[in-house]
C-alpha cells in the first residue's frame, strides 16, 4: 500500500459546493455535569456564548448557501433563553433542524413551539439506564426522571425522539433492562448506543467510567444478542455494538485471506468533512465538534463557503483518507490492516496527540492483545433459552 | 372555481436548490423534508420557472443553453415539471376565480 500522489487525490476528492449539514454548539452552558461529557474540560477552548443576532446572521448565510439541516447542540441547547428566536431563524432560512439534549428542560411550551414549526427532524435525548439508580450515576441526581419526562412530552407532541445510550462502567450490566425500558415501556421505535470515549471530561474520569476490556467484550456480546432479540432496533455507529460488527467482519476477512476492501487500509474512518462542518459556541468554525482545536475561521467574519471549499486544514482532513495505515509504526505487522479504517480522528488526537493517526481505542489487535475476544456466538436472553451460533 | 395557469410554472419559493457536484443538484423542500436529485438540465429548468416563462419559452431556452437537445425534449420537460408538481415543488398563478 502506498500513498497516492496529491494530484491523483485531488481528482478523486469530490466535495459539495457547500455543506449539507452543520453541527452548531449553541451554548457552552449545561444544566448537568456528566462525568464522561466530551464537551467540557476541553483544554484548547475557552467558550463564550454568542448573542442571538450573531447566530441569526449566520443562519442567513447558511440558508443562502442551501444548507439543509442544522443540528443544535451545546452544552444544552434548551439553556438558551432565545432558543425560540434561534429556531425561528432556522425556519425562516428554509432549513430543518435536529437537537441534542439531556431532556431535562423540555416542557409542553418549548416542545409545542418546536412541533409547530414542522421542521424538526428529531430531538436526541440521552438515556443511560433503565432507572434513576443507574442513569443518574454519571449524569446527576434527578436527571433520569427529567429526561424521561422530556421524552414523554416529545412523544405526546409527535416530535421524533432519538435516544442515545452511552455505555460506561456503571450501566454496562443494565443493557438488557435499558433496552426493554426504551423499546417496550417507552415504546420507542429504536435507540442507538455508544460508549464513553476519551474526550473532554471523560479524560479526567477515564478510570471510573470507561469500559475495561472485559466490560467491552460483555457489552459487545450483550448488544449483539439484544439487537437480535429486538429485530435490529438497536443501532450504533461507534462503541461496542459497532465494534462487534466491524471486528467480526474483519476477523472473517482475515480468516479467509480476503482481498482488501474498498476504503480499507487507509485512514478512512471519518467521512464527515465531505458533507458537514461544525461551529463552536463561540462562533469558531471547526471540522467537527470533537475536533474543536482545529480552527478554520469565524462565523460572520469568514465566508462559510470559502472555508468549506478552501480551508487547508479541512482539506488536510479530507485527504486523510489517502494516508495508508502501513505508514504507521502502530499498525506494523497487523493482520487486520487491509480491513481497517483507522477510525475516529478525534479520539486519535486525544490519545496520541495526532489527528493523522489511527485511533488506538478502536484497534482490534490491541483489544485482542489485552485479552479481549471477538464475539463468535451469543445467547438470546435467558427467558428465551436459545443458543444461536453466529454465521461466520 | 379556481383556474390555474398551468402553462407558466413557478418554483415553490420555500424549496431550496443546492448545486452540488458537476453541475448536478438537489431540490429540497424543508417543510416536507422531500429531496430530489436533478441534473444540469433540471437545474436550468428550475431556474426558468419564474412565472414569466411559459413551457414553450422554457424549452427554447433549454435548446439554447444545451447542445444536442433531442426533439422529444418538450415532452421530457413537461414530464419533469409534472413530477415536480406532484411532489409539491412548484405552483401556478391563479388565472381566474369563478364564484
């Protein structure tokens, strides 16, 4: 494997004229202090919220450029007293929006307003367990009840709810209960999972929250089983469930000595910079809200289109996909190299100090060396008493 | 009874045209979240649907702007406009309203 030359790369990179989606951190304030939060304790950033008019001016630019969707996050977006005016700005500029929230500040009034816009794709609420004793461990006392109340308010108003469960040491044994609670008791169509990653506050509390190898393996097996039991209504783009699926495929490919898959063997783990971009709470444009140290420009001072099309730092991230894993000592001799994507550049940065590096956290070889095993078979839940062999 | 001037289509002002790669684009209706990919000819037609151009004029403009436009272009343009009409991407001026 070798790096392709730059002109060859430039021919192959196809970037839209403008981003389709933008992740907006509307505020750096939050009513909770979760012990694994990726946002807070970021040494590179000292945030200050922007006034309403600055955001509205920027939303005007987004609308003119044909941006289709804004994801309004934070901090906690419902902390903004001017949230209604900001959402009106999104709507007036012919965009749709999603929100990421802890749910605690959602009420009939603000949810009713959101429902009335007809433009909300979904509101994602974090639920980390089936009961307060589990959920509140990392998110704070009372947070479970208020999150569930928020979800039920959204459900009553027919606003699509997307629940995300972040798996950590204190809820890994509650996965089955949580799945049952979300899918059966609350009647959600689905939910997604992730795990506490070495970012932000989690770096400070890593020993107390991040999964051990044994817990990670248990979570992988349990989630595969639950996903089967609930007919695929549990999803993941990162964390134990995503890893279980990806690593089984990689192991199968290695066993069969399969040829390298397209887009594998290079740093292809992140496709975000070709379709979306992000803005920090202080108005600084960044590639992703987990790569907040890479400052590309500032809203209302720099042209979003120019940043999107011409920023050298953003283009470097896009060209990252042409860096072969064979370039890295870390990957030397790895039997999975032809099937690996190197995974998330943000985690790579926090773990190695380098964006252009595979993420050690997502390394299958390292997981195996640390005593982990790729799930080969799993058991449906005890009430079913059925053993199922996974077809390899 | 409302009578619409079906000969002069008007692009729905709420719809957004995103020009993306190689002159291709996406028409997006933020109210319905409906999106449809369109080719360069489709983009040109979209831009001509201003209520000023009738179907004949749109076809003539397309023949001016693009090389090797087939003879059946008029039918294809009408079919394209009808499709957008059904999806709610265009509207028409009201010609008359009988009580």
